C-alpha cells in the first residue's frame, strides 16, 4: 500500500503529438495492488480530491508500469477514464491494465509509478 501526493497544473504533450494534457493538482493517490495475470500487468487503487474544487468528467488517471519494482524497465503508460465528477474529499477507485507479451516469471514483481490525473484538450 502506497500513498503519495502530487501537485502540478500545466499542459504537456503526450506520446500522441496532438494531445494536450492539463494536470489536476491536489490529488492523493493510493495504489492498492500491482500484479501480473492473463498476459497483462494490472494495478488498482484510489484517488482522492484533496483540493478546493470539484473535478469534472471526463478526466484520466494515468500511471506508468515497470517490469519490476526496481523501476528500470518501463512497460509503458496507460490510463483510466473517469466519467463522473469527483467532488472535494471524494474518492474514486481506478484500475489500470497494460497488456504484455512474455513469460509470467518475467513479471513477478511489477510496479507502477508516475501517477497523474489530467484532462485532455
């Protein structure tokens, strides 16, 4: 179980050159589980709006998977679309999945990092 805070709000360019991201600040992230199953790595957790304003839908919860908990080999970024508002002090459960090709023994200790919440313009 890991909880951490991130505070930033600025546009950035995603791997898709036409996507502008606007990051939401004052979000608390909790990662409950990270595991390998059915030829994919999965993670579940909760975000909490600890700011002073609601977050309107549609927004995304994003994270980057790593092959091991040493955070050396990235498996790529994935995101979860949230289609309901997140009012102040509200929590939303999320699930991220990244399909992979490989033997399950290579993914015994997957990890998730670089969590963010953002809008896309």
